[in-house]
C-alpha cells in the first residue's frame, strides 16, 4: 500500500517536470506561444501628415481605412493661373482633379490631373469659364466626386506675378580712363566791363566808334549848312 502511494507521487512529479497537462502544470500560454501570437498580429502604420491646403481637412473615423468622402473644393485665380485647393482626406493615396471649360453651349472636358497633394495650379485662357471637381483615390478604387466649383478668368483677377529673376550680373564695362574735359566757362556779357582793368568789351568799343562817326557826320552837315547861309 505504501509502495503504491509513493509511485503515484513520483508520477505526478514527473508530469510537472516535463510541462505536460496535469493539475500542477501552469494554465496560461508559454512564453514561446505568446511571442508567436504577437508576431502574427498585424501592425497598422501611423497615418502620414496631411498635405497643406487652404481648405480644412475632412475628419474620418479611425475604423475607416478606405474613406470615400467627397472633398470640398476652392478655386481662385491670378491672371490666367487657376489655383485649385481641396480638403485633405486621411488614408488616401492621391486625388483626381477634373477641369472642364464652357464653350458657350456645353461643358467640355479639358484636362484631368492626378496628384498626391491637396492643391494644384493650372493655366487657362483669359475670358474663359471653367469648372473643377475632385475625387480621392484609395485602396485601388476611387471616392465620390465633389460638387463642381465654377470660376471665370477675367480682367478682375489680379495680374499674374512676374517670374522670379536671379541676381543682376555685375557690370563688365571697363571704367573710362580718359578724363572728362572741364566745362567751358561762360562768356561774360558783352555790355560789361572788367572791374580790374576798367576796359569794356569789344561790343562797347564798336558802339563808341559808331557814336563818333555819327558826331562827325553831324558836324559835317552843320558846316555845310553854315556855308550855304553865307552864300
């Protein structure tokens, strides 16, 4: 009887040593089993930062991995440049931008642009009416188109900014080594006299000669008249 009891105790102890199922074995998973389960758990990457836009982003619940929301579109212009922005949407791969123009009767598809950001610039024709809509690309599919946003390029738009220019190149023209001649002195007035010598200009001398000549002629006339009276 005692020998049988000892055998039962030894059997239980051996079962506990080899980790088999027994009343003394641990009930939770072993460390090896827990590590394997953790490695099989999918890891969700952190969402990238949303692109910059003039329109606020759309809030999408965390459980939605492939949102199909329609973005909100804003279109302005500078000269002939359309400036298109729309609301960023998380967890999408890009956006399709469809641009149409009005020819006076119907709308015609003009261009479709795919970008990974939330804004784009597109050049049109002055005086033309355009409309734009945007939808997201996600999970190998596409989202819902946004409502159209219409905009006309007209003269009321601000002028297009000039293209950027680089620094002005240095002046390669060699300096002029020849000295500049001095400015000529102005001639003094012809009716003025030199204060240092008291001599008048040549013009005054000519006037004086004319006066002397007139006096001589007058004297001759007077002498002639006197002779005629004596006769």
